[in-house]
C-alpha cells in the first residue's frame, strides 16, 4: 500500500484537518470580498497538510493498527503529560474494542 499523498501531485492526501478553533461565525465573515461559507472555511480552517509545518497523519480508531500506534504515543508522552497520556491510552482501548476493525484503505 502507498500513502494517498504520494499519488497526488499537489501534496494533498486523503484527509484534511478542520481547525475548529479557527472557524468562528462563518455566516458573518468575509475574506477578500468573499462571503461564501466554504471559501471562508477553506481559507481559515481547513488544513491540507501540504507544508512541512502542517503535515499530519490521520489514524481512524477502526484501523486495526491504530491501537499499537496510540499505545506507543501514550508511552512516549507519559513523563511529559500524564493526563494526556491517559486520554490517548483510552483511545487505544477504544480502538482495540472497535466493532469494525479493519485494515487501512
């Protein structure tokens, strides 16, 4: 399998992140004369991860490999932030128990 971003010339992958803290009241916002909500959302809050500063990798809990990744991540941050580590471990458990576990597509 190949990462989806490796098949797209513009560097985009299968997923984008919506930065909810940046959405604001879209119906009242205009950017450069545009009042289309999608345009505003796209300019303000959709992160396609196309730069070194914004790259990301999405794991769905139903991915049968996600729990191993989440446990490793939780372990790596435990000393720095025990509370966050516990929350990530909870996600790992949810992933292990997901009723629709499957290989990534």
